[in-house]
C-alpha cells in the first residue's frame, strides 16, 4: 500500500539502514570503562571444530575518529551534480553525494548510484533515481542490480505511459535513457507501477532459466551438456540475494517515491521552521523493515502459505528458519522447488561452489518476494534544501556498507 504525505520543507534527509544498533551503542559509549581497555565485545555465531553452530564472544578494537573519518572519505564521491537552469530558474543546483564503508571483503553490496533521466528538448527538471542494494549470500545479485534496477524501473514507467521499448531487456544496458518531452509520472499509479517493475526485475533474475528450459527435455544428455554454457552466467545472481532501496525523485513536480524490498531503511529528516526563524529537525520514516521478525511480514507469510505449518514458515525469526529478510531479489533457494534446485544447481554453479541444500519444509514456494512497499512524499523547494538518500548507515551494527546520497537543491 502506498503511503502519501507532504514534507513541510524540502530540506530533508533520507537515510537507509539495516541490522541492529548494539555495535553502534557500544562504540558510541566511548567514555565508559571500555575506552581504557581499547576494545568492546559482541556475541557472534560460529562453527566449532565439530561443525556445530555455537555462540562466541569477539573483542573488537576501537578505531580513532581520525581513522574512521579517513576511511569514510576514501570512498566518498559525487554521483550527480547539475547547475543547469530549468524554465528560466537560474542558479539551480542539484547534487547527489555518496559515502560507503565496507566491512567485509569482497563486499556483497551494490555501490550506491544516482541516475538522472533528462527530458529531450525540454526545460523540465530531470527525474532522478537513487538506488542501493544490500547483498547477502554473495555479491552477485547486488552486482547485477547496479545500473539495471534504475534503468529497468524507468523503462517500465515509460512503457506504462506508451513511450518505452517493447523489449526492455535489449535496452537495459543503454545509457543514458532520455525521456520524451511529453512524458510525466502518473502519481495515481506510481505505487502499482513500481511494484510491477521490481517484480519483473526479479522475474528476469530468478525465473529466466526455468522459463527458458520449459518444454525442453532436460534429461537429454545433449541438453544437459549445454546447460552450463548457456546459463552459467545467469545462475549466480539468482542463487545469491539482495535487498534494495530506491528513491524516484521528480524534481520538476517536487514529488518522491521510496521503494523498499527487504531490510534497508529510509528516513527523511526535515527542518521545521517557525515564523520567528527558529525551528527543529523532525524525522519522517519512509520505509519499514521487511524481515521475518516483523509481525506484519510474519502474518503475510503465514497467510500466503495456508497449507504449511506456521511454525515452519517462520522459525527463530527467519523464513523457513534460514533467511532473515522476508523480501529480496534472487534467493532462488526460497523460490524454486526442491526438485528443480537439486537437479539444476549442481550442473549450473561453478565447480568450486557447492550447492546448499534446499531449506527444510520447502513445501509451497515461493516464500520470498521482491515486491516492494512504496511510500510517497510531496516536497517544496525553498531557497536552500538538502536531501540524503542512503542504504546502510554508519551508526548501525551489521554494516556491510554505509552510504549516504546527498542532494542539495538551491534555487
């Protein structure tokens, strides 16, 4: 369901995050006794010599503020900057900046991006899509989404208005996409259109192989010999997984839609100014974590699988006892049937990658969807405004990447 609201000022900050806050809390309390020790402790799960998962305590060192600042700035960059006048409004300035911090190597998350879609031969301000993807079980899904998620979303919106290409797959690598002068986003349908677009994206990632094999004799030796060559490059994005967050910002109409699939998080902060010039910063939450710990998501999953035992659908706060996010791109282990996985994965995955068995109690797949929740906001452009749109914020635990996308707009 689309949630719509008016942001009183365009000076807003959108943040996206995931994970818990324990590490941040421990790290922020640097004036307590832990500072003298130079470390703080967290509890982790790991396998012992017998292969059993056990809890263990890990001591982590505090890093000096100067070191943290240097690491963040090392990967800081401007994603988009434009000072062109629109409709005679000279002095306009729109910028998107990003900063990221990897906590594992190789990082599983997509680099943040901001793509500006300009109107051909028009003075209309551009539509900007800022997107991030939080990968898990490998970097392959998030890597596939880079560039494609924004372009496929925009192509789908163009198609819905009768302007787009008939076969978006052939144009997904085309950059940039130029908007026809008469094209406008349909506010009344945007939530549905974005959901449809992201479902199509996941269909391309996850279901292309089974669809192309439908009707073929996959038991035939000649067909089997060609499977790896035909689909080897397509299986990894489907086998891996990624949550995603995107903001579609119409800078001309001053509207924004935030789409979230999974446990990324978006928060808007705006300056609420009083008549006397004073004011306070206020927060507007633009997304809701979609995990197997969310009561709403748990209820949805159980309702969608009435033949399953509810205790099996969601177990220990995870889908089928394994996956924490309840929505994601890829993650075929929760979407393909067990027989299909057992037959195809050994033939398609690289030789050095041993297929994981299907989750226990995989009875009525798919259990995970990429359909996003969408929120809508209107905003106005004052004389000075700042908009931030990120994935994972530095102040949270379980950080694979922290990224902040800023968009100062001056008129």
